[in-house]
């Protein structure tokens, strides 16, 4: 199956490096630490009433889930600027839409993974390119009116008012 443009996750080099460092830390430090806690808790005996063992196993499960998530994200990552013209909506760009064309009811977001936003970002949330809104606006340009169906079945209309590089 070939990758579509919405399968690519656009990252700055800084964001890619940060996620790669987190993955390395989890694999080289996190895994051994949790494994050691699990082994230590096992030595205490009765696992059915061993809170430390169950907490460590829960932490291990969460960590392995995060490792899988990071591996997938980095596998699909493309470092650089998002494709497309400067006024064209594409994954990896910051997009502002006005609901029902009303500038007072607008929203600005990164079209992409929330993982790359960080704390110093000018936007506070991301919209997945695979979401109903994200999929509807990919390829749209500033000024385009786009309609999509929300998960509740309601049709929503937005106007793309701004597109910027992340």
C-alpha cells in the first residue's frame, strides 16, 4: 500500500531530534529501569497482592506503547517544510479556519501530529490530517470554502483564512 500525503508527518529537524532522543532514552534507560523494578518486585513473593509489581507492569505497558508510537511517528516523519504552495493546506502547516465563514469563530492549529508541537509553539493543539476536518482541508487554499461531515453526522462549513509554515 503506498503512502498518501496524509501519512507523512512533517517535522522540523529540532522536533525530529527531540523525539529520537526520547525514543533512545526509553529504550536504553527506561526499559532496563522498569525491568529491574519488576524483577525486584517478583522477589518479594506473592504477586497477586504486590502493588509495586502491578505498578511497574503498568508503567512497562505504557512505556512500550509510547515506544511503538514514537517508532511509527519517526518512520513516517519527513524532515523539512511541508509540501505545497505557501497558501495551500498540507500536513505540517499551521492553518486557520473560520467556522461558517465567521472570522469571530475561528481556530488555528497545526495540521499534523500533536507530538511535534512542544511547549514553545505558537499554536496549542493539532488536528490530524486523517480527521474529518483535516482530510477535508488538505489541498485547500486560502479563501476556499470546505464542507465536511462531523462524527455526529452534522455538516460543517469552514473557510480557510490563513496557511503558514510551522
